[in-house]
C-alpha cells in the first residue's frame, strides 16, 4: 500500500481503500470486483477493473486514468476526472449521476436516471459516443460526439463548446448551456436545437448533408447541408413548448422554413440567390441574389416534436424585404413591404400586396392573378387575365401595365398607364392617365364620373367616346336628351321716354329652368338689337339695347315691337317671342330734330323744326349776314316747333343770310332731349321789306342834237 505502488486485486468482494491508503495504480482481475476510494483524493491509473467509486471529499479530487492498450469497460461513480487510455474505453455512469471531467474516452453511457454533467478536457479534441447524458461541455479542441451509444433512441442534452453532434434514431433535443459563450456546431440527426437566448451570444449551427428536419429556437444562424433541409421555428417536445417563440434566424442552404402563429418569427436569407419554401412565417429578408420564395400551407401536424402546432391554414401575411419572387399558396396570402426603401417583386398566386413609403414595383406572374394592392407605385401584369383591386380607402397613385381589370376604393385613385397601349376594365377610379400607346378604357359601373387624360377611347354602359387623348371628364349615365326649348312668359322695359344713346334694360321672364340661356340671332326690342343677356335667377334674365340714331320712333302709348329668341345649352330655341310691350309712357325717340325752314325779317330770325323743341339760349347758333357773323339771342318759342332769335342788327332786304349750329356747345333739344345734328350753312329766307325810296343822283342824255323821230337814251344814276 505504499504510495506509487500498484494494487492488484484478487477475487473476492469489492476492495475499499482505508482512510490512509494511497496507490498509484489498480489492476483488476477481470471479474465484477470493484474498488471504492477513500477521501484522500487519488490520482491513479486503472486497468481490467469492473467499476470504481470515488471518494466523498468535497475538496480532494479523484483523477483516474484508464491504462492498458486493449481498452476498458468500466463503471464509475463519484470521480472528478477520468482520462482514457490508448484502447477503446467504455465508461458507464451510475444512477447517482456524475459531474466529471473526461478526456480520450470512446464511449460514455449515463444512467436513465440521475444527472450526468461531463466536461471534455484536452486540446486535441474528443471523438466519443455517449448515451443518456444530460449535459456535456466541450474541450478546447474539436469534439465530435455521437449521442447514440448503446442504441439509445432519443435524447435531451445540454451542451456547450461542441463542434459536432450526431443524433440517434429518435428525437434528439440539444440545448446550449448559458454562460459558456457562443457556439458553432455541426449537427447530424438532431431534431431540435435550442440556442442561448442571451443577446450577446451568437449560436451557429451547420447541418449535415442528406437532408434534415429540425426545430430551432434562440439560434442566430442555421446553415443547411446538401440535402432537403426543413427548419421549423415553432414546436413542442415534452416539456419544451416553443409554439409561441419569437425569433430572428439567418439561414443558408435551407429549403423550407416554417414559422408559427404564436410569436413573430423572422428569417434572413444569407445566400446569393435562394429558392426556398416558407410557411406561417412573419418576416422574410432576402439575400444579395435573386430570391424565389414559395409560400405553402401546413396542417396542424408537428414538423418535429410531439405536439400539434396551430399553423396558418387559410393563408399567410408576411413582411418581406429584398425578395425578388413570391409564389403564393392555395390560401389567401398577403405580402407586405418591410422597409421604406422600395421593392421590386414578382408575385404569383398572391392575393394581396402592400407597399410602403419607397418605390414599390410589383410584377404579376403568368396565368392570371386576382390581387389586392395598396401603396404600390408600379404594377405590371402578366400574360393572363389580371384583376386588381385597390385595397385602401386613402387613395392610391399607381402606374399599371398589362393589367386587364382594376377596381378602386373609397379614396381618390389615380391610375397612370404604362407605355405601349392598354385595354383595361376599370371601376371606382377617379382619374386615368394614358401612356404613349392606344389606351382603351371600359368602365363597368352603371353610374359614375371619371377624368381621363391621354386616353384614346372609353366605353361606358351607355356610350362609346373617342377622346383621342384630349383631357375629358366623363359622367354616366348621360343626362336624358333635353328637347324642351326655353319658354318666355313676359318681356318688359322701363315705362319712360328713351332717346338716342340710352342703354335700356329689358327684363325677360321665363319658365323656371336651371339651365343658362343665350340670345338667339336677330333678337330685338323696338327694332334695336339685344345684347348682354344675364341670368338673374331660374326665372329671370336681363338684356340691354341701345337707342341708336335713325331707328324707328315709337310714340308713347304705342306698342313697342318685340322679337326675342333664347337658346339653351342643348341648342333648343324657342319660337320667336313677339308679344309687344304695351305701356303709356315708353316713347322711343330715335331720330334727331331737323330744321324744316329758317327765315329772317329785320332782326327777327325764326327757325322752324320738324318737332317741338326746347331752348333757353342761342348758344351754339351762328348767324352769317352778307358774309359777316351777326350775334343772335334767344327770344321765344321753347316747347313749339318754331324758335325765335333776335339779331343784334336788322337784316336789310336782299342780304344773304345763313346759319350754323354746333350741338356740342348748344342747348337745343327736342322733347325727348335729342339734340339736332350739326348744321352747316343752312340757308335762311330773307323776308325783310324795302322801305327806302329810290335816290336819283344824276340824269344824262347824249350831248348831241336830236330831231323828230330820234330815240334818245336817258341815263339815270341812283343810290346803290
């Protein structure tokens, strides 16, 4: 029992170390005989031993190295460290559990009960088969652990710092241990892996080739193998219920990702170009290449685990970013832009697409699509019949091409056609703007109004309009044809005298009509043309005429002739209204007074007009006698046809007299206040009598003899 010696066991019962006994080695005899160590803490090598039980000291540690080249199969209990030898070493743990550091072992089997925490030692890594272990922490080297030792079927194990884990034929759940840092693991045949929930930990899992179906939670990255890899982010296995777990997972070379309905799950595609199937996923962010996403539905069957998951069975709603193509499921699928930086997305069998603040462009797949859209800037149809509905009452402004039908919503919807020509059915749109091609629009509503710009043709249920690109507002159904002409009931003018230059207001009363009329050609009152037709209200219009010189005079009390035609906006005109205006004082004097004659007798000048005149002075009157101007003053006659003026000096018999009149400076008017026209060089009859006797100044005959029978000429000279 000297320290450093080797204890060789003989047959018999288990060997128990005394309290002071120390050995450097133990050699068993190949029987079931075992060894129980004392509390001194032993460091020894053992071989050919069936089992060994460590001491119970909490401070003194037992370190055991398995010796021999042929390998050992040994049951251990209460050891702190166990190091394998050069052979194939198989270690069995008891039901009491174990917390042990091991190195260079080939197999460790825990008990079906008890908790075994194994920490791997060494720097070169360990390749080991294990079974029924609860926890294992890797070494500084690359550790490859096969958890199917002894044919175990299914396991649940906490691990840390492991490089490779190979599962059993059952359901294997691996969870990383908190507080040990990040993990990068290669997994094969593992059904569930739980990463560390700490935000500072980055857990990366690589899947083996050949295809994997795996449940993941709290992982940061999942890298698939060469086969068909299916990853679910929601699952339940025993007491591990992660049906409602939310998480963000970056994936590469994964063929199918399944989310859940309880939490918000996000997948980020790492590869340059992905073709992936997703189900019940909340958010998907694409990689750098062209990503093609197939949306599928699943029933309640669990992907992994033993509990059904309430998958989306009627469709999906998914936020997407940097995805190039989405192919929907048989359900009702909605795609929503995740970011404001705009997306360009091709979709097929997607029922709804919602953009965001960026420039979002959606291309519809072939075969026809029935889709609702919101907040998109551009929509391009496919080769089939594409029916689009605007799914927002806030209104939309969108460019569309190759779409067969589009239905607006309660907001103001403005649709711009792409170039190349479009033939499209529309409903509930407010504005349609055509492109460079031949755009033909068919409205399907029975009533409505739409503004079109740059559109060549529009069909409504009632009419076909060729617009040729002209801006046009179209309302349907068209108003019933208006065939009723305006109806004039009365026409009136002021009951007062009217003279040349007066602008007279005519009041026209019509049957009530909301329309606005225009004057027909040839509309007159008193023979004067009407103008300036103004609508006062639904039953009253006003127009004006100007009394022009040379028109027809109408005496007071005599009917004023009327001829008025009104035309409505439908080009209906009434039969000329010709009922005369009959009033007592509505005289129309449309002619200026004229001088009938003028005569002078001495200083009295009388001017006779064709009608009664009014005068108060001789202003404007110029009288010329024998070529010289003669001052005249008004004397009498205002209110009659003859006015008398007094000349400053008498006109003598035989003198030539004329008169001029300037109405601009004069005050002569007729009773309607019309002034005469200008008068120039009006001849005046000189009726002045001759009251001066002749005055002979000389009488002469020829200064010669005259005889009987001669006729003698006498020359008599008189005063001029």
